[in-house]
């Protein structure tokens, strides 16, 4: 039987769509939203760039990106800002607004759009 390989970007898009269907932003349930959103992005990066992102702390992950030739400085800064926001919500009990959450979602999708051809 033929095995169909699903590209990393398609898996990430599918997971983003599933996240959107949960309506966590609308329900103001933002901690699980950010946990899942960061997991989607970390797994995408792991599959797309062969970088063990899910197993790293944010600090370790950002340090490894400093040497990543496949991302430009703007993309690296976007990831840094994204992970900072996620960590603040997940660990520091920061309450993000629905606007900020939607912006994080959109930035994640934009990052995947920009990098899936690399």
C-alpha cells in the first residue's frame, strides 16, 4: 500500500482549524488556547526544520534559533514575541485579551505561510 505523507504545514493548518472550532477565544478560555497554539507551532517547526522544539524550554528553543539559517531576523523576533506571550499566559497567569489571542493565532498561521516552502 502507498503511504501518503502529509506535509508539516498541512498538519499545522489542520490543527489550527481544529483549534478554531473549539472557540476557546470566544469562551475566554485562553490558557488552553495558548497551550495548544504553542504546541501546534512547536510541532510544525520540529517537522519542517528537524528541530526538537517540543522538548525544549522557550529559552532553549530561542537560543537554538539564533543559529538557524532558515529563518530571517523578523521571523526569529516573531517567534520570540509569540513564545513570550504564550509563556506569560501559561505560566505567569497573565490574562490575554481576545484580540491578543486572535493576533497570536494569525501570526502563527502567517509564520507557517512564510516558511512552509523553505
